[in-house]
């Protein structure tokens, strides 16, 4: 298990960005473990195929049994609103949450504002993992371009709302805020 870096210090809300397979989830788990309190893992992924199920199982095994698991593929606002003062909540990840909403044809703007508001109001500390999907080529289809724009907008909104933000590349955090 990778140790968390001193890239960030005092925070109540932390955004952890990175590209696919950048080590962002592992780093976020380590940072969450370093915080005193009850560790809660909010999973947004759905096990739609064997590969995703294996990834979910890997993450669960890596965390161990000392985390409380909450599955919330869509309603992050209600989940985060219930978080208590002694909890450190890791939401992994905003990208899967956004994809879930978009695949259902739902508007994500209202739910995103409700989620961000719930994190601001709840007495818990929050770590949110999200993919930075804008660094590659422009996608060749309308749905993928819409997702890329939406993810970029969501990341900007999350970054503005959080106390701190890091970009993880090759498992190494760079403080952005």
C-alpha cells in the first residue's frame, strides 16, 4: 500500500484527479487512511461486466474490512448528507457517477449541485476521486464529446467547492489547490 504524501495538509474536502490507471484511487485511499475517524467508502461503479466486477473486488480487497461500504451509483447527495462528524468519506468516483446519470439520460447539473451542497453541509470530511478526461484527443462521437465536456465541468465545480485538490500521475500527487 502506497503511503499518502504530504502534498496536502489541512482540508475538509479534497478532490483527487488523475487519468485512468494513474494511481488516484490508491493514493486517495492512503490519504483517507491517514485521517482520524471512521472510514467510509462510497462506491459509484456498477458491476456491469466481469472486468468491472474484478476491478471492484480488487479495490475492496485492497481496502480491507475496516471500511464501511456504501453503494451509491446515483444518489450521492442523500448518501453524503447522512455522513457523520467522525467519518472520513471517500467517494470513488465522480466519473462513474456522471456516466451512470448520463447513461440513464438524466440531467446531472441539479444532482451535482445537491451532492456538492450535501458535502458542504455534512459534518464529515470528504475525499472525491475523479478522472481528468480532457487531456487526450477529442472523441470521435457526440456522446463521448458530451461526456468529456460534462466531466470537465463537473471537475471544475468540484475543485471550486473543495478545500484542496491534487492531480495524481504515476501514483505521485501534485498539489493544485
